[in-house]
C-alpha cells in the first residue's frame, strides 16, 4: 500500500506541475494586465504602470515568473507559502486564506448534505425498484441535475428569500393552502411507505389529517416567529432515532444494542440541563468539543455494553448521541430566533456570506451566517444529489445480484440485515469515488454560485484574477482545487481497501 501511495503521489505531482504550467501560460497570454492604465490620462500614469509591473514581475520572462511562483509554492512545505501579490500589490496568501474559509464552509456542508440524502434516496429506490417512488425520484433527480445553476439560483432568491422574507412579516396559511399541503404530504407519505392499497389509503388519510391539524396549531402558537422545541421534544425525537437505528441494524429486540442507545438519551437529558447556561452563550470550540464528546461517550457506552454486538451498539449509540446534541443546538437556535428577527427582519439573505456590521450574541451571529449560507448550500446540494442517488441505486442493484447476497438470504437472515450489513457496505465502494471527486468538483463548480450570491470566496478570487489578467489569484485557486482533486482521489483508493478486504494493491 505504501509503494502504491508513493507512486500515485509522484504521478499526481507531475500532473499538477504540467497543469499549473499550462494554466499559467494561458492566463498571462489572455490579455494585457496594463490595458486600463495605458488608456488613462492621469499625470502619474507611468508611475502606476511601473508599480503594477513590479507587483506582477512583468519585467521578467514568463518562465522566470512561473519559476518564482513555483518556488513560492514550494515554501509551503516549510509553512512559508509565498503565492505572490495580486494586481493591487496585496499578498495573495492572505486573500486565499479568507476566500478558502468562505468557500469550504459552503462546499463541505453541501457535500455532506448531498451525500447523506443522496445515498439514502439511492438505497430506498433500489429496494423499491420500478415502483412509483423509483420513477418519481429518478425524474426529480435528473431534473435538478439538469437545471442551469444561474437560473436555479435566481429562482431560489425569488421564492426562498424574497418571498419567504415577505411572508415572515405576518406568517399565515389560507384554508386552501392548508388543504393542498396536507393532501400533498399525504400523497408523498403513502408513496414512500408503500404497502397494500388499504395501507396506502390509511397512510394518506392519517398523514393528511396530521398536517391539517398541525399547521393551524403552529399558526395559533405563532411558531414561525417564536419557535419552540424544548427537552421533551428532544427526548422524543432522540428515542425515535435510537429505536429506528436499532431496528435497521439488529432489530429492537436486541437489548445489547437498544439499552446503550436508551441510556444515551437519558444521559443526554441530564447533560442538557447541566450545560444549559453554558450553551446559552457558547463559542465555536465549545460546540466542536461537545460534538466530539457526543459521539465518543455514547460510543464507549455501546462498546462496553454491546457484548458480541459491540460495534453495532457503539455505532447506534454514537448516532443517537450526535442527534441529541444536534437537537440541543436546534433548541438554542429556536430560542434565539425572535431576537434575531428583531435585528434582521428579513432573515434570509441573498448577497454575501454574512450581513455587514451585524451585531448580536453568538447564536444571533450563527443564525445570520446560516441564513446567508442557506440558499447556495441548497443549490449545490441539489445539483450533486442526482449523482449520489443514481450511483447508489445502481450499485445496490448490482450488489443485490451477487452470490453472497443470495447466500445470506438463504441462511434466513432478515431483509434488514441483508441490506444494511451485507449489501450496503459493498455498494459504498463506487460511491467513494463519487464523493472524492464531487468535493473537489464543487470547489471549482462553486464559481458560478458564488458569483450569483455575491460570496467573496475562491470563485470571486478566480474571476477577479481572470478579468485582470492577474495570474497570482488564478494560480492560487488552481493550487487548492487541483490539490484537493488529487488528494481526495488518493483517499478514495485507500478507502476502497477499508471497505472491501478483498481489494489488494
């Protein structure tokens, strides 16, 4: 494996070198970086032209300029990166750090959402092959995948930002709207849950009636301006996750897996009250450490109580703990929502990654950045969703025809065990490639999205560099995206061996 990694690393460095050289030559020959100053009638025009030439090393031959940039990149191995200066004489390293932070915040969240939702949809449609659900999901995923990014972004800004902000002034639903939403929800639920015609009718009626009662009740509570969750709802939802995860893995009758998950919920309730004042005004590190502990502590409980199912028990408990922690964060966000609306009456932003000069406590600032992040994240996630769902579906169907799956069924294993413990693990192998390339691709593909939503990220840096015939920002963009593509491609190959022990290099 080490020899393989070293060979791939060497080849990857060669590819990056050749690609960077080609890109550098193309950028510097795409125009004249002094064109705007040549047409200037300012008295200090010659001085400004000489100053820009010094910033961009225009007095050097192109190959010497490229070598200077390459030497500066080589200094990154000693943590002394020198990516040059842009057309205005500003260090590109500082611009890149700010831009990369903004873009990665967007891309990582979009990738995680697309992967989780897409894989879940792919598994479900594979299980329900050629059903109405399968055909409907296939149509929608390809529709979303085919949407022009700029057009979809404008639609999101119009209906999920401007329209929603107008609605938030006085949240209301007419009787007709409630009936339509209830009928639509009931129809979707009977499609997802399937079953006999009698079961479908019951599912449709119960789901539609539930929504028809809940929406007026939420309006009566003024929930949309003063949302509430509370410890009781957190416990109920966490118990539902614990029972569902146990049922999908080994069945709810397995006490070695179920009991640690239930203990995790009880422990989470105690921690909720113990840390309530701390969570009222936390910081980023408190949330990160809390999230890590929410996985490690329940995982340890599941490991020690799980017996021969310790790995499954640890996983189920860790998932339950993470969900409980996430719901706790949502509870505090709900509590901060009224104060956030008083500071920002139109909550969903359409331009920028944060509101300029926005003041507030931790949760209000968190909400502001989350609201600015919402629309571009939805756009990038929806576009990537089709790839994950279709590849997962195809992989699950292919794995389902293998001999070891038929053997597992013939041994009397439950369909749940066959799907999640045998088929799903092996079906993830091709998905590893998709996830690796999708992350790197989203960084590059976010250029249009960032442009439409006014994000000062790597896409804005890239476009600004191209317009100004300025190679330094463009090469910095390439350095991140190219390295990410190579690195994640290599990680995908390593992940293969972890998923399937039969794979040997």
